[in-house]
C-alpha cells in the first residue's frame, strides 16, 4: 500500500511517515502543494493525505487540479479544528474524507485503510441525477439548465448524497461526512438542511429527489420522480 503525505509541518509529516511505515505502508512525503501535485500526477498511489494550508499551492488547488486531470486517487484532507467551511470546500472539490487536527493516529490508519478498500473508481467531474447536475470543481448546481445557488453546507450535503445515489444514508453518516465526526450537536440539523435542499432543488421544479426513509435516513432517488 503506497501513500503520499503532503504536509508542510515537517515534524508532523515525519511522525505520520514513521507511524504509517510501521503499519506496513510505503510512504512518500512532500512539503508543498506544487510537489504534491507533481508526485500525485506522476506516481500511482493507493491513497493521499493532503493538508489544506500548504505553500506554493494550497490543498484546495491541488485536489481541484488532480480531479480536473482525471486523477481519482482517494484523498484524505487535513483541516483546521474549527474549519467547517474547510470541510465543505474539501468535499466540494472532490475529497473522499477528512480529519481535523489534532487527530488520532489510530483513526488516521483506520480511515486510510477504509479508503483503500473502497478504491478509486473513476467518476465523472460533473455528477448528474436526472435533470439535476452538480459540478464539484466549479461548485455549480443546475436543474434542467437553471442554476441553483446553494450555501457551502447545502452544497456539501448534496455532493455527499449524489455520491451515494439510491443508497440509504443515515443521519450519523451525513453528520460524519458533511459536518464532523466529533459533532455533538442536535442531529436534527441534518433534517433542517435536507429541508433547505428540497426547497431549492426540488420544490421550484415540481420534483421529489430526496426521499426520507423512516427510521433509517435519506435516499437520493434516481432518476427524478414527480
């Protein structure tokens, strides 16, 4: 298993490198976004650990350029503790998972192994569901050609749902992916944001895309249903 670590905090990068090596990973480390972009483009990795705050190119720029180039290696992004918008932006641009600093090394290894097991199936830059279209790179959502303005959190939620079409996703899964694994607030925040989405992507167009599955969670229907 080969992993690329892109982290400019050299002490942290070294700790991660040594720990992952003990876990059986082959680890390459670079310390700025430009070198990270080059390494990820030129070498096949099983997974990438990518910090957001990097010199030369930040993590957002790196992942956006990788996805635009069709490089779909799973990416674990490292975000600030209070970086709610960091997390939303990471998912918007094509990240597969994230951890907030400081993080548990045990959790890092478990999440990296999960990403590797999931693999990196090629997926289109623009995701579609019937007449609904989402461009994660340009952060643009349209329905039947009409552009829909979403907040960063609404966009992150829709992106998560569109990556799991037809699947029932629980509130817990949504909170962990779109909010934070350590979120300890009211779980009904998910219901609130699903309502926001419905009023923007469904109601004006007379369709029903997001289904509530009682006692289980939510499902993005495919194709659109009246």
